[in-house]
């Protein structure tokens, strides 16, 4: 359900930026979603279709660029993509790590008319 609030915030941001430029219509919104963000693209699309009605973003296309999870081992500095049930470093098997990618959630760009 948190997709509703996130979609509303995204739409507000996009409409504000479009209004600043004097754009007549928002054609496309390019979003970046990290694998670990907890955001479901289909839910964002559903809420966007509802929330954008009557705005200059109505019928805009949403594009999702998904970022996979990536981690860096604190012990040996190895950067790797964790497996579903194995988050240990594939090089030294340490479990002390830092998530370096996969939490992203932002509007990358908008295309306007």
C-alpha cells in the first residue's frame, strides 16, 4: 500500500517540474527502482493511472529501470550480487557487507511536450 503515497509524491514532483518549464503535457516518466526498494512497478502503474486522471500527466508512459542488488564485502572489498539465500562473500565467505546498489527509488527524467 505504500506505493500509493510514493506514486502520489512522484506525480506531484513530475507535475511541479513540468509546470516550471511550461510543458503542455507529460509524455513519459523514467523511474529507477532498486530491487530492494520494496516497490512493485505494477502497483505504481496502477496508482499512477488513477492519480494522473485530469492532470497533464494523464496517459503518460511510465518506464522502469530496475537496479539489481549489489554488495561489497567489508573484509576483502569484493563487489558481488548476493544470491537469494546466500549473502556471504563469494571470495572470502565473510558475511559483513555493505549494500552498494539496489535501494534506489527516484525519477530519472521526464519527457514533456
